[in-house]
């Protein structure tokens, strides 16, 4: 169970952002741009090179070669486009690394689609720091100085470094240094060659003391940053090292660009399962289907997976919202996008689906691709892109998301995964994030919170909407609202979402409906113009919608709305018109709109319409005359749908008859007109255009000679003109009549040469976009000066017998009650299907087993006092029973069980022989845990074991198997052929010899106390692995790279693989418990999110944790660790728990750990100091049994701190703490404090509890003590 498709994740528009960043699709575009700029600046560069040759050279300090290209000219793009944003800035001394490592790194970054600035030292004239260079540093997201032996001898390099440090301190840039052939200490303290370099600078007396001190300070600052130390890795090839740097940079950029909500809840579980399905075999093509109801998280999961996999693919494509897009623009348009994205060419001319299929088969069959088909509705949608797996190269990975599981039942799809709803804990977490802006509710809010999550029914969107709405309401009104909302059926998603809609004011409702029907994917600033002249206050209204999670604004400032919220709005429109199309205020389906337009009846209520072009019968004047109140018209189509005689209303004026004055006032309320793919002969006539504020003619074939330009003269109120992708447009029209124009979009007009000088008259113009206009040489300077945006290139203990009259009862849940006895009359409940019995019951009446309608029986005892269970022989006659779960129950005999069983869990079986389950052929989950027998083994004699019975071969449908027994010896050696569907395997036993061959379908494996272990490395879908007290486990066996979670408990374990970071790149959780002989940790995977160390008594060092940028939870207990070292702050660390660390004397400053919420320090008797300040994000602070600690950082600035516990710290001055405001919970005392339970023990108990509640899909982990 994991997070779902939350509105904070801007789905459709976000996918476009993701693809542009990670698909490397811009390589060719940037290459073309650079080629054009090189041709333009060739003469200037020649003159500058001549000037350079006249200089005295680098030795006199006038040229340092800070970052150069050598013979290459690609790095000179700063000269032509200093306003361009860069992703990486490389600073290096040319003669040292230009032709070797720097060239490797630059090429690797370029191939990864990372826009990298590499300055050419030959363009520097004199010593003045060029403004272009300063601008490039400021506009680069990541700054990489490459420290070589001669770096400090270059004043240019040192100047750049000073600027980099300033940018990092003042902005959001990050410095990641590379120590090429020098040690970090030489850089930081200016020793060796760096000392000599500064001595040379001093002798030349060209720079004053302040300048050189600035240089030294910069070297000291950057030298202390944890980066890459190449000088100690002489055996590594520079090309491989460059690739590693590129991957690190790639991850940094993705973290910076991805629009990820800070209110996500538990995403890794479901992502890990799908990653395991995809596998790690580079040559195996895999097609995976993700299905589930709308709004449950399919698209979001697909994006996260793509994020993780994209760095391994050169060719990526994310086709978002196929269901909706195919209705409006057709499948051929999406095929065109796929081909363009993979081949990295401009859009091709494909007019139909069949042509697209042939093109994909022919041109992409040798391409290893990462492809996502998002929101697919029909089987033919899949066939149009992936008719066969050989349409793409070997090793391709294809992910399909859909609401309709049926379309995935085709031979091409290897595996499917159903996205699950949230459980109670996850629901509570997500709800609290929005209702309280914290992880979990306070105790006083728990009752109301439980009511809220019950209403939401585990749907993330409903949780978010309800939480956001309650956040804006006084708590004293919550009960009334919650009681009102309880009337809505929990399974009715639309009714749940309508809660927020009903809370809106009238004008906010109208704006919401219009967005849901027509404005998704449009820019917010553009949409606002549509209502600008009204009294709707669109900006404020959209803020309300966003705050209530009814819409979001993505990174591109485009409107995004969750599918279910969108469908809510559209359903409201239908209901308002009593489902009569001609009475609707908005029609968004082009097919429905076409039929509606041809009806003779007048549509006075219609305000917005989306049409698809019909070239068989062009639109007539009468069609639009019946739409007097239409204010939004979008005409969709595709290339090739027009004829030469096309005119919007050519039937309206046959024989070239000019339209009358009455005709020219057609659609008098029109404010937004979007018309795409119009040819140069197409004419817009008869429409009243005087009130149009938004005109979108994108992707049209019009030229500067198009007759429609003259008709635009009447558009005095035009605010937005979109001519993007008009590839035949060479010059823009005259804009003098559009004096109120504010946004002009000319992006992707590849043949645009000139912008009309009349643009200088547009005094209100705030945004001009000419991105990828290859032939446009210049912009009017007056325009540039005025622009704001320029985009350039219960209490009773028993149940009475009288309740036996409840014969209609279908479910009895006696969990967590004080009931100790069930009535014998329970056998009369003939309709009972589910029985859940809790820990207080000591005996089960025999009449229970006689109920033949029972489908599920759960009995959970207590670890200390087991429930005595005697299973009646009559249970065999129950043909409806699907699940039997007896946990912590004393079982001394098991009768013959019914064949209908699918889930069987028997915990604490006391039998001298192994039970017979040979008839349970439908079993999918089997868990058996045997208690100790009285057979002499306790008194020191030999323990009599027994092999696994052969009936295991009958259970071919088994998906989960868990066996705990100290008497089980042998297991079938080839488990893969016996249990081909097995996904989860847990084997624990001191005499057990594990099978040698395991099913490749396994995703979770847990082995405890086994004498031998199988080959784990051959499990391509394994993501969770656990070893417990395995006596022969001194080092880890070979592991598959798909692992996400690794948990180890072993007294014999002495080491972990030194190359763990490369062997397990996806690992996000590492737990080491009771490993007393483990002395050190290797470099850990950068993806690690949770780190737990407990009882590793020989572990004295963690190393530098700075590379663990995703680390969110750290728990360290009973270890010999003497320091926590982080040269860079852990930006995602939320919880730091330290306990029983006697060697720990200081904690480093945590002031820049901006996500840290809880800090717990317990039983660290030698801790003297917590350095620096604590972060503003801190909410909980616990300091216990730290007797040497004398002082804490000042807590008064911590406005979010809500809970402070200080226990048994006799030397600590608590005056400053006691002065904290009364709102904070502050506790002092000298009583002994210990962790009652470790985090892992709490998680294990929760897992057991959840399983006993019936969540059979969870993986049970038990306390083995």
C-alpha cells in the first residue's frame, strides 16, 4: 500500500516536463542551435583568437583557461546566448584537463541531455571578468570546479570559484567539486602546488591582498565540500568516472525539477513491486500493465518509475493522457509524438493510424526504449503503439496505465499490477498532512480524524480534499460537517469530491466547471484573461480552488486537475441540464459537439464548445447562429483534414457573396477562439472578433500572406496570441491594431526570420516566446527592454445467548474487545460469513465450526497467553471457507480442512507429526509456525527432525509460503518447478536445508537460522530480503540489483560488500540488527532512505553520510560510533534517533537539515555538545540520560517545536528551556528513560496486527525472540 495519484503532482502537464528533462530529446535541438550560432559568430571568434595570440600567454596571469573547449567550439554558446539557462557550469584549467577528463565529462553530460556551459578561454581578452561568464555561473544549477595541480595558478579559475561560492551562499545553486589529481586537503589549506601558485601571484603583485584572500577563502570553502576524489583512484578509467559524475548530476537535476508534493505518503512499496516486475535484465523486453480506479495513483507511480529508470535509457517517451488526447487529436498525433521523441526529429507528417504503425515498426525496431502509455482506454490504443514486442529493440521497458484491467489481458503484457487503496495508517497520515499540516493528528483530534478517514474510504484524492477543506473550517464546526458528510456513500467518489464544490461561492463554481471542461493543460495566466473583464475575480477564485485541492498549477504554470475532480465537474454540468445535451452550458466531447451543432434548436445556455473538424460537411452560418452566448470555441483537428476551398463558413456566403453586417456579428460573446491546423487558404469570416481576448492559431500552415490577418484588425481587446508551431510563418503580421496584447507566443516557428517592428508599439506586452525559432536573428531592442517574460530560444466480557437471534448477521468482529466468551448459540447464525476473535477470548465454542456459510475465520491470541483452539472436525464440510487464520493459538490437532481454502495461517502448532494438507489445491497463502515439542530435544538429546512432506507439490497455486520450525530438515531442492507462482518465501529453522533453486517470480525472501542458503542473485524480481540468525552468514552472498529493502540479523556477519553502492543502486532501506562483529560500513547507495543500526557493538564509524541525499530516517542504537559526520547537510532527513552510543561526544550542527522534524538522543553518556543551531523544521526534541551534556542550542527560535522531553541529564542547564512558551509540551525529570520499543519492533508488531485484521496482502514479519 502506498501513496496514490495526489493532486499535488500535476499529472498531464507534469509528464511533459518530465519527458523534456529526462528523455534527452533536446540534444539535436541544442546542436542545431549551436551550429547556427557558430556560423553567426565565426568571424568574431577569429578576430578574438588573433587577439589572444598577441597576449603574453597564461604565465602572466592574463588567461587561466578556467573552462575551455580546445578545438571544439560548442562551448562558445555563451557568446551568442548569454540569456540561456544552464544546468551545469564546468570550471577547469584548460592545459591540465581539457583534452582528457574534462572532455570525457562534457561529452557524457551532453549525451545525457544536460545543458552544460564550458567557457572557451581563448575568448577572454584582458583580465576583466566578462559579464557573460558571471551570468553563466549565476544561471547554472550545478557548479563543478575540476581541481587540478595547476588550477590555483589560473586567476580566471580562482575568480570563477569566488563567484561560485557567492552564488551558493546567496542562491539555490550547488557546488560539487572534483579533485582530479590533488587531495582535498591541498585545495582547502593551499599546500603543495597550491601554495607555490599563491607565492607566484604574490611575487607578480598583480592582485591585492583582499583579492587573494577571497581566493583562499573560496578554496577553503569548496575544499571542505564532499565531492569526488579522483586522485586516489588511479585504477579507474576517466570515462567511467565521468559517467558516475553524470549520473550524480542527473539525479540532482531531477530532484530539482520534479514537481513532487511534500505531502506524499509511502510511495516506495508499490513502486518497488513494479520495479521488481520490470526486472534488471538489460536485454529483456518487458511490458508491464498498471491498473486501478481513477485517482488511485497509476500515473504518479509510472512517473516515479520512469524517473528511476530514465538514466539507463537513451530513448524515452511518456505519452500522457492517451484516453483524452486520442478523442481530441486522434491516435496518429500521439504516434507522431512517439516517433519524434525517440528519433529526436521534428514532427513527421502522418495522417492516419495505419501509417503510424508502419513507421513505428520500421524505424524504432532497433531502439531500446523506455516508453509509458498513460491512461489507455482501449486495446486498439495498445496495438497502435506496441502491436508486438519486436516493434522496439531488445531490452525495452514499456509501462501501460489504465482504468480498464481487461485491456491488459493480451499476450504482449508480461505482468499486471493493481494499485491499492490506502490502509488506515496511511490514510490517517495523508489526511493529517492536509488537515493539520503535520504527519499525524494530536490526541485531541484523533476521533474526528478517524471519522474523516472512514468517510474517505482510503482514496487519496478524497483524503486530500476533505483534509484541505477541514483545514479552513473552525474545529468546533467539524463534527457538524463530518456528520453531514457521512450521508454520502463511501464508494461514491464523485459525491465525496462534491463536498468541496458545494463549499465554493457561485463564481468560484463557474470557474471550476469551466476549468474541468476546457482549461486543463492551459496556462494559468492565459486562463485568467478569459474572465478578466468580469466580476469573477479569477485569480483569487483559482487560488481557492488550488488550496482546496480541486486544481493545481504545475511547474510550467499550467492548470492541472485530477481525473476524478475533472469528472466531478463534468457530471455536474450534465446534471444541471438534466442530461439534455442541448441544455448544457459546456460541451467538451468533440463527437457530441458535432451532433449538437447540427441540431436546429437554439442553444442559449451553451457557453463553451469543443469541436472536431468535419471536412465532409464544413460548418455553415446557421450552425453558429444558434449559439448566441458562446464565449469559448475550440476547433480541434489534425493535418490533412482541409480542402483548398476551406472557409469557416463558406456555405454562408456562396457565390462569393459578401457577408452582411448582421452576419459579421456572429458569436457576439466570443472571447476565446482556438483553431488549429488551418491551411493558408482558410478564411475566418463572419465572426464577431471585437471582444476576443485569446486567439490560438497554433500548428497552422498560415504564412505572413494569410488573408485572416486583416480580420484581426478589429481585435482591439486581444491579450494573448498563440502562433506556436506555425512552421510556414516567415514574418509576423503587423501588431499595431492589437495595442493591448500582453502575451505573444511564437515558439517552434522554425522558419520565422523577422518579427514586425510594430511589436514595439505593444506597450502592454509582458511575455514574448520565440523558443526554437532557428532562423530568427534578432529581436527589436525596444521590445526586450519592456518584457517581463521572454522565452527565447464495548465493556461486557461476554456475549449473551440472546443475541443468537441475529440470524441475519454476516460478520462478527470481536477484535480488541473485552469479550472473553462467545455464546453457544452462535451456531444459529446461518448467514455469518466473517468471524474475527480477539485476544481476550480463551475458548471457541464448537458450534462456530458448524456454520457452513463462513468464508473467513480469524482468531488472534496473545504472545504470553495463547487462545486454546480445538478445530472441529465438521469444518471439512464447509465449502465456502476461504480463509483460516489462527495466530498465537495453541493447536494440538488439525483435522481435515476444506479444499476451498485459499489462505491458511496456523501459529503455534504443537504436533508430533507434520499435518496433512495434500487436499488444499486452491491454497494461495500458507503460513505454519510450530512450537517446541517435548521429544527429548529440550534435555540435550538429539532433536528428531522430519522432511517437508511431498504434499507441497500439490500446492501449485501458492503465492506466499512461510514455515517456522526447528524440526523441519529438508526442503524440495527445485522449488521453482513446484511453486511457479510463488512471490513471497519465509523459511526459519535450525535444521533446515534451503532449496537450491527458487522460483524467479519471488519478490520477497526471509531466511532465519537456516544452515544453507540458496542462490539469491538469480531472482530478477526480488526487492525485499531478510536474513535472521543464520549461523554461516559471515558475508553477504551475491544479491540482485533490484533490492529495495535489506534487513540483516547475524552475529557472524563481519563485513558488507565494499561496492554496495553500485551492486544495490535501488536500495532504500538498510537494517542491521544484532551484528556485533560488523566493524565498518562501505559506501552506501545514494538512494537509501532508511538506515537502522542496532546492536552493532564493533561498528565505530559510519563514514560521511553526505552522499545519502534521499536519507529520511536514521536510527542508531547500541553501537561504538564516535561521530556522525556529514560534510553537507542531509536535506531530506526527517528523523534522527540516537541511543546507547557511549563513544559519541559531539553532534555536528544540524541547522541546515531543513526537513528534520524529530531529534532523539538517549543514553549517550559522554555526549558533551550539540554544535551550532537546530533547524527551524524541528517539532520534537528528546534528550534523555545524557549526563555529560551541559548545554543545548537556543530553542527559542524554533517556532514549530511542539514537544520537548529532557530526562536524566543532571549537568544540563535547563533555564533557557524552561523559558519556552507554554504552548510547547516541555517535560523535565530524573526518572529513568529507555525506548520501550525499537522502531523495528513496533513495525513488526504492526505487521502482525494488520495481518490478523485480514490484510492478507501484507508481508508478515514476527519477533523471533
